[in-house]
C-alpha cells in the first residue's frame, strides 16, 4: 500500500520454537521491542517495524509437522506458506479451510494471528472454529503448548482463542493444528451481471436456498472495479456488455452430476426470474481460473495508478453497497475524482465477500493526498459505527486502525482488551503502539 | 447422576441483564458466592450450589430477541431453551447449529457456557466458530456488551471466546448471538450393525468420502449399550440379530433425490464390501425418530438401575473403543460386574460421536460404590493422558473433573487459566472451588 515504511536494525530468523523463546526472553529482559513477521502480506501495517522494533521473521519455521488422514487434522509450523500447506493437502484429498488472494506468500501463523477470513469462510467457517490448537511463545519466553489435535476439548478457558486475531501483540504463534475438510471432487464457477444491488441480494438469497450445502463462495464485484481491471489487463471480459454489478458463485461438492443439476436449476431460476441480466458458467479449470481472476485480480490492478485507500468492513447486507455510493458521491462533489493527472482519485470501487457481509471499499489514487484522506476519515468509520458494523472485518487493526477502534468497540470492551495485553505483555515489548 | 447435592438459602431469578448486574455487584461487594444455573442438565456438577452459593437462575430471561432472515443471525436471551429456539428457527427454514439430548430443558446460555458439542458438530462446527457475540455480566457487575451480529469482526482480542466453555466462572452470559445455517429440505437416517471396531472406522471413512457435504451425524453405539436399552424399553430392535457395534448415520441436504442417490450408493458400497453386516434405512419421520431413540435413549436407560459413572472423552479414533474394552476387563477381573444384586456394576458401555472422536464411557451401577470408583479413577484419566486425549470432550470440568485437569492440560496452561480467573473474578465469588 506504500503507506508504512519499516525501520529496523535487526531481523532474526529463528529456526525453532526454542529459538523464538530465547529471542523473546532476551527482548523482554532487555526491554527491546519486537514485531513478528509472517509473509508480510498484511494491509494494516501490523508486521512493519514502524519504530525500531526487532523483526522476528518466521520464514525458517516452514515445516508441515504432521497430518492425520482419517481425522483431517494438520499440524504445521507457523511459517508454513498457506499455498504449500494446501498443495500438500490436495494430494491427500483434503483442503485448507482458508483461502485468500495472498496464498502464495502469506504464512499460516500470520493468517491465524490476524484471523484471516478470505474467500471460503461462507462454507468452512472461521479460524476460531477450525483451529484446534496453537503453540505460541509469550513475551517472557514461556512456551504455551496448546497444540491439541482434538475436535472437542472442554478442559478450561480456551486461551488459544486470544491469539487468533491477537496480531502478535501478546505472543508469537509458532505452531498451529487445524481441522481440514475433505476436498470436493466437483467444483463449478458461475459469473453473472446484474442490474442493481437489490438483485444481487436476491441472487444471494436464491443461491443460499438452492445451492445450499454446495455453495462455497459468493463474491461481489461492482462495475467500476471490473472496468479498472479491464483497463489495466486489457483482457476479454467474461460477459458481453457492461453491468452495474457482477457476482462470482462457486460450488464444491462430492458428486459432479448432482452439483451440475443443482447449478442448472439455480441458473434457470435466476435467469427466468430476471434476477441476473447475463451469466456464464465455466466449462473447465482454465475458465474457472480466468473467472476468478476478475475477482482476485482487483487489488493488484487498483494499485496500478499509485496508492490505494483500502477499507475492509462488515456492514449489514441491505446497506452493504450504499457506502460505496456515498463515498463516491462525497469525493465527486469535492472535485477529487477524474481521468486526468489533476485529480488525485482514479475511482471508488466496492467488492468483497457478499456471503459474509464483508465489503472491501477501495479508493484508487494517483498519489496519497491529505485532502482525499480527510474526506475519507473519519467519514467511513462514522458511517460504519452508525450501522453497528465493523471497521475491520478480516484485515485486523494493525497500526492503520488503532486510532479508530472506538468506532467498532465500546469503552468497556477496549478496557477488557487492554487488561489482556497488560496481563501477557506487561513490558509492552510486543508490536508496541499498534492494535489496541 | 445423583452424585451432587445442592445447598442454598437463596435462588434469585433475574428478569433482565440489568438485574443480573445488580445481583452480581451486590454479591461481589459483600463477598457472597454465586452459581449461575441454566437448564440444570449438566453432568459435572457445574451448576449445583455444592456449598452455600446463591443460585442465579436464568429461566426468566427466555426471550428470542431478534432474527435476521437473510443472514441467519439469531439473538436470544441466555435462558432461552434450546428446543424453543430451534422450533422458532424451523418456521423460518433455519436450524440451530447445536443439537443434543437435553434440548427440551437445556438453555442456550448454559450450552455456550459449557461449550456444548452434541450431535451435529461434525456438520456445523463448534460454538467457538458459530457464536458471533455474547452479552455477559462480569463479577463486579460490569455489563460486557459484545453482542455482535457480524460474521467477520477483527477489531481486537476475541474476549467472548473465554466465556464459551468458561462454565460461569468469570461472569454470567445473559445474551447470545449465533450464526444459524439453513434447514435442509431432506433428511435421512440409516442404522447399521457391524462386526468389529475396525469396520466401524472403515464405515466412517466411507461415509466421509461418499456422503461428504450431506453427512450430518455419525454416531457409534456398542452392542451392550443397545442390549441395556432393549432390557429397559423392551422395544423391537431395528435390526434382526445382534451385533457387537452399531452406527447411526444421518444426512441432511437440499435435494431429496440427490441425497437418496448418494446414500444408496454408499449403502451398496458398505454392504457390498461387507463393511457392515446389516442395515436399515428409515422410510419416514417416525422411523427416523425411532432409530434416533436407540442412540438418544442410552443415557436415560442406563440410569434405570441406580447411578451411572459417566466419562466424556476425546480419544484418537483408532483407539477410541479400546478404553471400553480395557475398563470392562478391569471391572470384570475385579469381580464387580454381574447380573445379580451382589455385583455393583450392571454393565460397561461405550457410545458417542464417532465423527468428533468423542466417546461416552458409561458404567451403569446399582449403587455408588467406592471400590468401583477406585477402579475407575484415576485409571480412566491416566489412560487418556497417555494418548493425549481429553478428559472432558464436551461436558466440561465442573466439580467432577476439577481435580483431574492436569491429565489433559500442562502446568503452563493451568497457570495461564488461573491468571484469567484472577483477572475477572479477583474475589473468587463465581462458582468457587470448581473448574480450575
């Protein structure tokens, strides 16, 4: 995002949990600040040494420790890259229950530390449910071995949950055990154009009702996001003509014939009822990848002009897209959007995980501009607070949203969180001045 | 279980979160112990005032607060009975993501406080993943309003998770918001007899592979559990002849024809490969209920002779049933099992949630007998510790297992848990001398 710049004199690359423990104990004893770093794919500055923190880079701890083919329980080092784990699982007919655009570089420890949501939360649920155990090192060097492989274990407070989404502020995750579902034999992807957001909601309700247990993703992209992807990549669009909204629907199931039948009857329904204006169904794996690229390629394409203001928000579904309209109107009336170099903003787009009520509001800019930022913040956060939404759905707080947490959390909750931070990290050495 | 007896001079029945707050603040200011009580269906003495605690009974807080038909998010008072919520959801074509035998009396607040697992965890996952928000009152009367309705919300430590499975030791849950899945249009139940536990495991692997996304329960019952149910109820058995093991398989899906086809091909496979010895498929809702009664009726039937020693355990699948054999052998060789009054033990049975590696080891007795107890404990816990299992899979610790937690948790974990208890309840008024 070109927003945060790191300053550090020291990067350590521990090769074992014991080494992490020694490093942290030394930091704690000598009051040295440390920042854990995974694949460095975060968007909120959480893993950047913004002051002079020692970077604890986890990339050497990248082994798959164990996999049980009957139960589907995978145990990995925190530094294992998500895609590496998923390829390993593919060979065993299992799938990692999390998938996101950065899979080729992000690490599982980082995914868990930031409670990454991604593309298939709709189907496989959140990491709070899927992670069975965590091994972590506390700031004083204590190794917390809670690497359970059991699906059910009700013996005391579920402390590992504090590390899921804890963003490396109370310890460093060194190992993770996770429940992996079986890989589906059949996968289909459909891509639709729709007239308005009301129809997108209708299509979502129809997909939930008719595709039900085989629905594995329901992604939303607005027309402007697709225009910008098209401008950057110059690829042939999946559909003739242009539409105000697009959806990508993915199904995964165990029986290809059954899945096709369900999908066809869904298509008949949404075409017949004129819920969707146009649609295409991928015929092979290449087409599946090509359709996904119109969704997954958005973040990279938006960066083409310079910087991007990114907001990752949870909003009640009926109002999900209204924020994009309101923001666009706000920047337009301030005269900040335009096609030439004089205007800082290239476009305001919305896309995201419709199935989880999770919108990514992105403002593509030619340069970072204080006037644009002042128009966006706290406007966006106030808009969210009014609707009881979340200012960080899946990206976390990091440094970017530390100052804005009160828009999503009450004073009481913030006080309780600070207690936790003080309990685990009384010297405040872990990722200081970020998070809460 | 006739194991714990309550002693209290005062039961309070608050009608609102504010009243719970006032009661707890008074208790805390005056150093009075309190025990929260839901439907009183727990098995570990967690909600029994074993000393002279003030009982805080939640039954008056029994309203459904809100339901969103698009997202499936349900918000309820903690005292709402599970079955009441599920019936409410059924009318909207949704289902509560938790089901268990005690559904007619247990309360959702109690379910969440004990992190209940139940029959469909295999399909819908754990409460740590499904609960979206919690409203709770802390021991000092602080109302923790974390009743988020958002599927994704990464803004700080997920503190509500400590209350899921916290067994009322750090506060009282007063409200819950939970993600509910759509109710399936089709439901099928099959019941099998099998020769040995190796074949049960084969059947489970086949069910996971072939029924995949429509598999919603895979329950195990041993031959002796079914013999005892038969002796008590005198009902006609589902299958001709008797078998060492039985399984109940449930499917839930959106298309009755597709589900039947999947189930038929699964049946052909397990019959053809002689994985199962005999089987029956329910033909209507009455038969579905009747087959389920052979599983759900076990706990009640076992109580017929007097008391039952109950162990709720997580064990790696290959050794899951070995514990039942080992325990039976141990009690037999001690001369404690027999058909007449002279012998304290009627039988040793095993059943449970195969899909979650969760075994219920039950010892049906004519009377509580110290000699039996001494043979069982710590034997069972040592057996579990050796296999890295859990001494409490889904029932919790309560008073029953407080002394045995070190068989499932390390000293470090217990220390971290005690820190949490001290942080939230420095006066130790909440459910004292239980849990950790």
